[in-house]
C-alpha cells in the first residue's frame, strides 16, 4: 500500500494547477511515495509528546503597530499585470483576469 | 436581468414548510475590522479609494515579501471573542488556505484553520418575546480578498466574459464568526437569523471594532439553511447562501431557502449541498459551485507568521474594555427613556436603538428622537429600500433639526423639507433652512398683512370670533398658513388674529 497513490498525485497536481502528462505522473508518483515513506520514518521516531514543528524559532506574538506605511501607486501595482496579446491586462485601473466560474465576489 | 435563465424553482408555502419540516440554521458572519492598516501590511484600509491604490508587495503576494501581524487587529479579535462569551486561545496559529482564484493575488488566503483565536461562546437574542440562545462555535482571524467586477453580457459572473480586480480590499483584517447549528427556531427562523446579524452589528459598533456597514460589505453574512422532517434529529443536507448584504435580505434569504428546500423535499427530491447566491433584486437564490469541488484547500500552518499566544494578563485587561452587554444596555435605555414596552420594541425592531440613543445624546428628547427615526426617516428608508442607519443623515443632524423646531425656527412640516435637503446632501440642517428659505416667519409686519387679508376674505369667520367663538380662529390660521406656504409661525398668527378681532 503506497503512502500516496497515482490518483492522489494527479488530484494534487490539478489543485496546484500543474499540468502533468501521464508519463510524468508515472515517473513522479512513485518518487513522491518514496519521499513520503522516508518522512514517515521520522514520525515513528517522534514520541506522542513531540508536536510537529511548524516554526523553527521559539517566537510568538510578533506584532506590528497599526500605522500606515507607504504603498505602491496604482500605476506601479498595475505594471505587474501580465502581458496578454501584446498588451498589459489592465482595464479601468484594475487587473483584467480570465472569466471565473462559480463564485461571485 | 441579473438572474440566469435557469428554471425558477418551485416554492412550498411557508406554513406548509413548517407543518412538515424543522429548519436548522448556521450563520457565518464576516466582520471587516476598522484598523487603519491591513492585517499583514501597512497599507491603508480606507473604503472607496481609487482602485489598486492601497496595495503593496505584501498584499499583492510578491515573491520575497514578508507579512507581519497587525497587533491592533489581534486586540480587536480578542475583544470580539470576549464579547461573544468565547474562550480565548492561549496559543494559536495562522494557516494558509490554498486556492486559485484571482481575488487573492498570492493564490492563498491567510486564515486560521483548526486553531481559531476564540471558541465556544454564546449570545442571547430576544425575538417576538421569545429568548433564543445562539451558540458560537468560533471566531477566527483572516484577511479579506480583492473585489472582482464581472464584465460581460449579464454584468454578473454567470456568463461573464472576464473579470477585473481591485486589490485594495485584499488583506483587510476580517473576523469570521461561526455559529453552532441553530435549532428550535421553527417559524421564527428567518427573524432569528436577522436578529442575530443585527445583534452582531450592534455589538461590533459598541466595541468600535468595525464600521459594520452591510451595504459597503464591512459586515457580510453567509446563511446555511437545512430542513429535516419534524421529529427527526439528524440534520438535513444544507445550502450556504452568500451575498446576503442587508438585514432584510438575511430574513428573506432564509425564508426563501426554507420554501425552496421544502418544495424539493416534499416532492420526494433531495437538496443539493451547495453554495447559492442571493439576488437582492429578484429575491431568489441561484446555485453556485458545489461543495464537493470547493473544499480542498490543503490548509497548512502559515510558515511566514509566528504563533499568536495572548497572555492571560492581556486578555484580562482587554476584558475590562468591553462595552455594556447589549441586554443590559437595552434595559438601561428602556428605563431612562420612559417608552411603553410596545414603543421600545418598535425602536429595536426598526434597528433604531443606537440611532435614537445617539440622537438623545445629541440633545433631543427620547420622544422626539423616536418620532423622527420611526416616522419620517423610517418611511424614507423603506421607500429607498435601505437600512435606517444607511440614510445619509446623522443622529446629530436629527437632533439639530429638532432643536430648530423647539426654537420655533421651523415647524414639523418644514422639518420634513429640511430632512429632504439633508438627505439630498445639501448640507447641515441650518444650511438647508437658509438655502431653501424654510425658516418660519414670525415677523409681525409680514404676518400682519396676511392676517388682515385672511380676515377680509372670511368675514363670516371673523364675525364668529368677534362674538367669542375663539375656536373658529383655526380657519383663519389655515388661510394664513396657506398664503405663506406653511412657513408662518402658527402661534403668533393666532395671537395676531385674536388681537385684531378683539377676542382676548
């Protein structure tokens, strides 16, 4: 029983918008499985009272004052819009994006 | 128009729904905090700024940028949690919610997942004389998304050709407040939902943590609704209705979903577990994405932000900054104002409690404040289909208008015109009175001529008054008022009439 199946890898690739061919999936899925199994060995060593590490530094409560800092101008921000058909994808001072199905924002 | 041409679903009569089914609600409310800056960067949060003028590499998700938590937002989150009766976590983390949707430029939203800052609270509501306890599951911190405008044939996302996005809102601190399943509301489910959101709005305002303007989106509600056969304990499949942006819509959307789901279930069908969109104009909901596809967000602890561990001392200190609890607040005002129970309930029902309170604080009597907010202003709010507090008039202006009435500068009739002017943005009440020439005329020379003309034109009435029938003066006062287009000082006119006719 592999730690991660080929179907699961395909699903994750789809969620991450990574276009994998069948050949790539056949090649990568078993490799990912090996990596996961290796990591699983660490879990075996770690006792119940050792929580998974999410942050390597023992810091908490790093806060910023609620003070306004300079931001980008709209021009600077929109300069980062992708070039589509030879022109910047900007309309009405907003980023133009492909049509989205499913949700109203 | 904006509703897709999909088939309009059948609706079961509301009473029939209740004869057969028991509604269960779950409400998710998003509150935009009123901090000066965003959750993780120092960009300003001002509403209505030019598009993409309040953004920086952090909220645009540029590579190499590093978010830092806004301490004030954490403080507000803790105060909200405490005001909802929640426990405040001793240690909690932020999490990345991964999804590809252009409203978040970095392809994830920083939120909290299984470690919310506040858990297990309760609020108490009174609806039509009944008390309902609403359990609070959690309140967590997250960041708002950008604002998409859909460009295309219909102007809405269904069938949209493309969208344009403004990221000014991306990164504004949000608190999401989630209820436990709300059971036992029966026929009052829609009103309870509305009362809950109204309660949160008042609470947030009292805490001064948010502008809570539903029409501007700083308070938003998603309503989960399900039905189960009467007597059944297991929950039915639920829908989550989004885009519910006014108190009135909360009530309507819940009621609509109950009737729609009731029709499906009564016909032996099944409710699809899905997100639905509320359409304010047509009063219906339409399907959005299905839940199964949506909830694969691969949350993981946000590596760029260290955990939040509020000390008990800090939490205790913030606890002392909480406003008076709403129930106590209401009780105090009820005792102070001297309204009847019915009058007071009407004030609450109209969402005018804080408005009346602020108007009284600005100098008006409670009765006068109530009269304007529940009369003239409620009527106008209804006509324009906005909430009372969305009218472009402040409690201080209402108090000012009343003060003008009390000073005899205008009368109630003219006051209505002053309301017109203020609501139309013509300036302060004083300015409107001056610009529109609305002041009451009490100058004897101007009034005297009109009084003389009225007496001349109504010799019979004048004779009656001379003969001692003082009550007949009303007809002459009316004539003078008519001639002076309502701007005469009625009291002075009466005196002048009686003086001239020697009747007092």
